[in-house]
C-alpha cells in the first residue's frame, strides 16, 4: 500500500464528491471520483485504489451490482454510503461483499474511523494466519492453540464459541450479516436462526467483555449483524 492511501469515491451527487474530496484530501488521502457505476468499475481497474466508497443509488448500475462485480475479481475494501436505511438494503450490500455500511447523512469522524479500520484490514491481507496470536488489550486469542485469555486468565469456551469468535476476529472491523455468520459457523439450513446466534454472542460477551451490557469488542448492528472491534 502506498504511503498516501488512494480512495475511490463513487457517487452521482456532485456536492458529495466535492465534499469527500475536500475532507479526505485534508486527511492526507489521495482521492479519485466517479459519478456512475461503469466509471467506478473502470477506475478500479485503472488506478487500483486502496479502498472504494460506494453509493447505492447510481444512475446506471445499482451499487449492489457494482459491489458484486468487484467481488468477482478483487477483495478491495468497499464501504457503502447510502440514504437507504432499511435492513434489507444493508444486508443485501453486505452479502454481496461490502465491508461496511454508513447511512447518509453520516458523521465525518465515523467515516474516517471506518476508513482506517478497512485499510488496516486490507493491509493484513483480509485474513489472520491460523497460527497467529492476537492481542487486544487484556484479551489474547491464540487461534492455533484454541486458547483465549483475559487479563492472563484462561477463558473456558465451547468449540462453537471459539469458532464464532475466531471468525469474527479474522474479519475484524467488517460488519458481517447474521446469515453470513450462521452459514459459516453452523452451515446451510441455519440462516434464519438469528436468535440462536444472539444467545452465543451474549455468552461470549459475558465471558470476554469487561461490561457485557456495554461491549467494546463484540458489537451489533440491530437487524443486520455483528462486527468485532479492537475497541479503538
């Protein structure tokens, strides 16, 4: 990745493109813009940006289609910015490969934080090797040894709890839909068992979070899914 990360912003609103260029350039990002889906796809091929910020309501191709086409050949981080606040739009975008979803109007600081997370995720190659030991404050996760400790004390996790935690950690910062997680951990046929997943997340929070009612790591997006955060 270059010293000055390159961001491609795809949006059909000129005022949004101007604002994003001004804000991101001031934060030392290089910025390229595109006003429709076809131009956005062409720019990804031409400039190989480090991250794509993508609107859903484009005049030619829907943002979901752009996302799906990109995922056919690249794992570049994709952050969706959209006025669509319904759960179906969020789930659809994430299931087609988007890494994150922000609703317009959005907080600039929140967007910048999501960009930083996505870039770190990209720099790690979108995966943590199976023999990695991940340390996040007092939480240490040994993926190879299947051992988790908090403040030096080993935490007793069931096999399913550990696999769920490992999957979330390997996708740190990425918002994963309920259906995505259920299929990955329990397999096909469990896609609708959202309450089942909530129970396991609740158990993990009780075992790992300092305050399970105010989690710092196992975060939820109501009606959509979960993400693992480093707590920054």
